[in-house]
C-alpha cells in the first residue's frame, strides 16, 4: 500500500493541469468567473476524494479493516 501512495498518479496530474488553466482564466476576469471556479473546485475535490476512497478500498479490505 505504501508503494501505491508514493507512486506517480496520472489522474492527479490531469487535475493539476486543469486547475492551473482554470486559475489563469480566473485571473483574466475575476468577477465573472469566481462563482464558476468555486463550483469547479468543489467538483474536483469530490472527484479526487472518491478516487482516493476507491483506490485505497481494496487494500483496506484485504487487511480486514
């Protein structure tokens, strides 16, 4: 499990790149994009959380937790 936690995660790379793009767009026009950035950040956080939950679940079940 420790190897999986410290390894490269391509999903997080894509999320990071998308976050940088969204931040650049929001800096160009902050008043009109603030609400959408908050919604996108919330959705991304939920997706990353679900991904982490389901990627760790098989390890937790095999340990009997």
